[in-house]
C-alpha cells in the first residue's frame, strides 16, 4: 500500500467550510460574482448539496447545504456570523456592485485604506461576511506606522 499524504495534493492547509441554505444558488453566486471555480459537487438528499469545493485562486472553500442534525447550520439560522472571509479580487468596486445586484447586502462601501488596500464588505444572501480587497499601494513600514498612528489619533 502506498504512503498516503496527510495533506492531499491540491489542498491548502486551511479550507473554510460554509453551511448555506440553498447550496446550488450559493455556488452560482460564488462562481458568477466572486470569481470562484467549482472543483466538485456531491449531491445530498432532496436535491441539496452534500459537499462542494470551490477554488479561489490557490485557496479552497468547501460548502454544503444545512444539515442541522449534524450541527451544520447557516448564519441565517443562528442569527448572524462572527467570521468573515477575506478575498482579494481584481476590481473591488465592480465585484461589490455585482454582489449587491445579485442579492448581497453592503456592510461597507468601497474605500481606500491606509495600509494600501481598497476594501469593501458584503453579507452574501446566505449570511456569510466577505471582505473584498484589491492591493492598490505598497506602503513602506515607516509610512504604514505613521498612517496608523494618524488614524488612531482621529485625523
């Protein structure tokens, strides 16, 4: 029997696993709006998604429909989420607008940040928080420190 790798090829060490109510629609949203590539999908009972994997560049996000009997519930079921996913995109403004048009809710409009990224945040239609970013400026450490102090002082 061949040696089995504890971390399989093609998988990063950390893969967020999202529970949603409406897995097929969520996959469509993540592919069309956030630029994911569907790697695989396994059906669950009653036309649900039992397990799916989406690639965002070299990252993997797994997801499935809610299965409350197994403790897998969505943010909508528990009344919100304490976790956000940070996603670098080519164009924050375009992705943000596409997400809103597809049913997401804005939690922060696009804006340039002191650390050199342009950011926006949305709640997707399934209650997951996404922070959308594009790196727009390389900020040297001394300048980053100055800007952070300025922001902390309320300037």
